[in-house]
C-alpha cells in the first residue's frame, strides 16, 4: 500500500521517532500540492491500487487535509490516515462533518498514541488526542510504538473502552535510523518486549482486542505458548518486513522511513506502483543476501527460508551495516542499480 | 432551423420574438436555470443554459431538476472541495460543464472536477495575464493524463481540431467565436463577442437584422481578422504557437509573453497524445 506524506511537518517530538531524520532533511516542500495528489491518484489507480495511506509528519497539519481525504475517497480509494490525533478543533470538526454519512470502510484512522506518563507531552496535546478519539473513535484503530522494554499499555485499553475505538491495536517496534541516534528496540531486547506484551494478555482477552504486529517482529522470539495466544486472538500473524513505499510531498519515493536514506528515487522514474515495490523489495533482498537477519541464526533459519519470517527489520540490518561498514551498503545499492533495476522492474 | 447559435439573456419578451433558433440562455443565478430552460424550449431549441453565477462553485445550490438541461456553469471561484464532495453524486448525473477562472484556484478546481468525471472549462478573460506555466501543467494533464478523466476546455476542442487537421477558432469552446455564437442583449441588439456586447459595440441594432448580409459580413471579417496580424508583421505572426493560438492573445500586447511557449508545448503534447489516444472518458454531454 502506498503511503502518501501530506507534509514533512510534525507537531510532536517523540523520542523514538524514526521519521525525524528524514523530516528534518526534507524541508524542500512543506505540503503536498493538489497537482501531485491528482497525479498520485491517477498513478495508483492506473496501477490497480485500491487502498492508500496518508502520513506525515502529521497529515492533519496540511491546510487541505480534509479536502484531500474526501477527494481520495471520491476517487474510489479506501484511505487510512496515520495521525497523532493532535489537530486543531477546526480541523477535527471539519473532519467529523466531512465523514458524516460515509461508511467506515471508506476511511479509517490509525491514531498512534504515546503513554502520557512514560512519554510526557504538553497537556494541550493530550486534550486534543482525547477530543479526536471522542469525535472519531468509531473510525479509529489505536496504535502504539514500543521504544522501551518497560512500556505500559494499560492506558490504551482504557481509551478503547472509553471512546469506542476499533478493537485492534497496531503495535510497532521503534526502528533504528541508519546514521542517526533515535531510541529504538535493539534486536537482543525484542524477546523481552514480546514477553511484556504477553503480560497484557488478560486485558487483550477480556476486551477482545486483537494485536496487529507491524513490521520487524522476528518469529523466533515468540514462544509457542505466546504464538498460540496470538493466533487465537488475531487470526493471522505477521513476521515480515516488506517495503512500505513512502511518497514525499515532492514526489520522491523510498522504502520506508527508517530506510529513507537507502536509495531514494523520483516517482517519475517508475511506470507503475508495482514497479516501485519490486524495485525496493529486490533491493531489500540484496541487503538481506549480505547479512541474512538480525540474529546469527537467521542465516540458517528454516522459517526465514520459507518466508514465514523476514529475519527482523531490514532497517536493523542496514543500521548495522551503516555503523560497521558504510561503504558496503553503498556498493550494494550501486551494484543493484546497475545490474537489477532495468531487468527486474522494467524501469529504464 | 437557423444554424447560428444565439446567446441571449433570459428575457421573456426577447425569447418570445425568437423562433426555431439555437439558443444559449444566459442567467445570473442557479435558481433561474429551470425557468430559463423551459421558456427557451417553448419556441426554440435550447443548446444550453449559461449560468454566470456570483456564488462560489462549492456553495451553489444544485438541484435534481437540472437533470435534463445542458448547463454551462460559470463560477467566480471553485471554493473548498469538501463542499463540492457533498454534491458530487448529483453533479455526475447532470449534463453540466463547469467553467472556472484561469487563476490558481480555478486551475486546481478544473483538474479535480475533471479527474472525477465532470467536464470543465477554463475562462481566460477573468484574469489579466494567465499563469502560462500552470496552464501548461493543466493542459498536459488534460491531454496526457494517465487515468480516465473528463475533458477540460478549451484544450479538448483545440486538440480535437488539431488532430483532425481542422483550422478552426477554438474560441467556441468558451463561447467566444462569432462563427459559432452571436451575443444578443435584452433589446435584441447583436454583438460578435461578450466583451463587445458589454461595451455596446453592436453589429446589428435589432433582431430583424440578424440574418442580413451585414451581420454575415461582420462575422466573416472577424473570422479573417488574423490576416491583419501578418500584414502588420505582428510578433504573433512569427510565433511558433500560431497554428493553435491564431493570435487570440494579440490584443493590447506590444511584446511577446510566455503564451507562445505554451502553445508550442501544446502542439508537442497533442502530437504525443495522438500516439496514445484513449484515456479520456467518453462523456455523452453537450459540448460548446
């Protein structure tokens, strides 16, 4: 699914932010233009895409956020907006008014919420998040980014009940940014994170909340008991790491935020969205061919060979390469562009 | 049935004097569209109702009763998409073409509406100097856009003429070509353009003169007026974009601006579009 970044600006300053470096560098154009929105809608439609995501920064900062959302819905896309919920009263009210009468399958929100006691934010920000959830809770799935081993999830269950949020919880590991120093979960700590998550199983069970794993969780760090619980509750599990494909306001594309520095391209170099996905998937495969996975045992892991597990996030691998041998990653990208690009994607 | 189309105001006394004519009736508010169409159809053939509204497009009260009426809706501004979105399903049912000014908001609005299947047009005379670069961007979208969309005038008419090797004044796409449209005021006086009508520059003083050689000669003279640009060695006559523009922007300019580059670009785009014809939606709606 394509992620369209409406803006590079964000309101919050999360310690784990894996978009921060890219956001800081990408100040060339603050907001995406209508011309680019129409081009992207055409491009994705011609590529057969039915769904897309709106991201930022904080997408709701875009002065035409509500209009863009409604336009993309009118173009026939199912639209997921990733938001912090921090937005002006005017924007929130416009959003509520704009979505009134629409079926919830046309648009939904993933509201990434920080625990106010572990990741303090100004009181006004928290009030805005609550106001957002109060008005648009039925459209919203909560999201939580894990950046410390002692994370506390209890508050999310309270919000789900209080505001009638969707009973699914997006759980993301805070990823490292190659060449930067954000807070993230290290490979050796992932087992402890999953164990802590499992300690909330009674709350998940009682409230029928399904955990949705975002990319980068390795299968081997989940015990059979935990796996059984997750499978019963969620139905399907995800231990993969595929290119997310982020598209910036100035029409550049990259694999995902943490890998934004890994061979950014212009969207106009590609004939279709499938070609972009193929390009970055194959590039990731080249990187994985060099290192394997985030653990030593990934190299010989049968689950990785069977593509049930990606061997952790590619960003963890690139971070390691960037720290230990930065020239290697450049060599891989260079060789890939020369040898694979035209052949595998049809892109000249 | 007379072949020339007449653009006249919604004046019952005037309409009663016309018979078996092709009429475009001009109204100034959306509420007048249905009565004007009904009145025009009593004795004449209605080409369309031209609604030159003062209200922003997004705030217009659209009515189900417009469904069997060809309408040219000229709006001063596009407004907010969120308001347009609320009426989108109805807009799509109507035989409607939305004309927007050649400014930033108008160009964006035309692109959005066209991408959603609503035919649009750009009105050039509401801004003193078009942003030719932005216009070129819209023109490229109109003729080469990768997904199906509705036509955007006058680009569509210009491209169709060019592709078919016809050398016509594309002004008819925006009701500004006396070979296609004559403009009549409430008193039955005739002008060759809307601008001349407002300025009181008439070629006939009464409806009875409409079909006389005087009017026909005035129309013919206007049609051939481009020749004067060559006789005067005007810079338009030496411009690479002449084949498409035909000196339409020559008036009042003593030096070339970016219009020449725009029309040359457009010829390239038309040539390219001929190679991959097909993205436009077959919109079965009235065309100017």
